[in-house]
């Protein structure tokens, strides 16, 4: 019986050692293939201080495709870190900003307001347990502790903590040798050909019926937390809406009550807000239904974003493009 017990313990020890070795290898490998994960960007950032940090879901991601971020830094002389990530709402973006501010500082926060990200837990609590995000997130005690706190107080499933700490998604990543980039980056040079069926599917995906009418305001409170956190850390906050094709803007639901709440937040918190939704309505500026392609990003930067970055608007201002 004792021999069986020792054999069992030896078997378990060997298994754990093998798991630890594979975990260590997977963790090291992500530093060779990492790219778009916002927490990976923070961990591998070469600077401590930045002029601008950008937060959003996917609409701001093309600003970091290929060489665009380097071009913007070169044209403005500013240090810019884009932490936007696909499908990320205010709750996950607050988590990202908290982790950024542990070891870094920035003068300004550019937050791209996407109304869909305020409508569902899919873009908020559920993002924390997304295997695609977890498998590319560096293993750090501070991130684990923060994730645990979010599971206790913010409705994030504890399974996300278990997955992150054990490295389950990281070890079982079938794309471990591939560069971590959103599929959209491979389409950056593409020009979108309008399709009513694709547009309808996209709108239905981003704007399903609300499970509860108070959801947008629940996430608006998380968004207000981001503003407060940024201002407490000396950051000037600028809000913008990214350009969208005319057909997409017309098709998405309009929520006047939510828009008024955003306006009130701008006024109360002393923010600047610029609605650039309609400045590039033509579909040739986009690679799909609602994301800027290289031509669109270049045009947007030269005509609008460059001036915003160089001369942030005064607080308490709701601006319209010229």
C-alpha cells in the first residue's frame, strides 16, 4: 500500500512538473508572438510615460495596424499607446487602464465611445473569460489579483481566474505559433463593397435587443469610473466617436436617452467630446461594414485626429467637425 502511495505521488509530481514546463514554454512563446492584447502591450511597453493612451473596442484598433502608430508618433512627436481591443466595453477597459496605471503614466486619455459596447455583458463581464484574450495575457501576480477582485465585485466569472492562473487556454492554444493579431488587420488594405445582408448581420450582432433597459446606464457608470480614474491620475480626457460609413450609421439603433446621458457626463466631468461619426461616409474608406482601412485611417488622421492629438480641446466642449 505504501509503495502504491509513493508511486501515485511520484506520478502526480511528474505530471505537475510536465505541466509546469509546458506552461513556462507557452508563457515564453507568447512574448515572441504577442501583438494586439492590451495587457501584453502594457507589459512590453518600452516607455513609462506617454502623451496619449487610446481605449476602445475594435473601431480604434486600425490606428495601431501595421506602421500607423509609428507614423502618428513621427508626425506629431508624441508618445502614443493604443490599448483598444476587439469587443471591449467599459468594464474591461477600466481593468486595462487600472493595470496600465500601476507602472505607467500618460498626459491624455483618448476614449472612443462605441454605443454597442454599453448594451451587453458580452462586451463587458464576458470579455474577461474570453479564451482568445486569456491565452495572450502575460502571467502576472498583479493581473491575477485584479482579476480575482473583479470576480468578487464586478460579476466576472471565477472560471476566468482559474483559466488565467492555470494557463489552460494558453497551453491549449492551437494558434500558439501564429502572430497575435485581429483578423481585421489582414484586411487593412481592402476596400469594402457594400452589402445589405452583411450590414444587417453586423447590426444584429452588435445591437441585439436589450436584455434590460438599464444595461446601458449600468455600463455608463463603469465608463464614469474610467473618467474618474484617469482624472485622478492627472490625465486630460478626450472622447470621440470614430468615423462610420453612412449606411452603418443610419442602420444602427439611436438611443436619445443614452446620448443625453453621455452629454451630461461630458458636462459634469469637464470633458471634451468630438463626434466624428459622419466625417468619412463613403464606403471606400473602410475594409468592412464599419472599420477604417488604410486609406480611411490616413485621411482621418490627417484631417482630424492629428489636430486633436496636438491640441486637445478645452474641457466642457461638445465639438462638431468643420
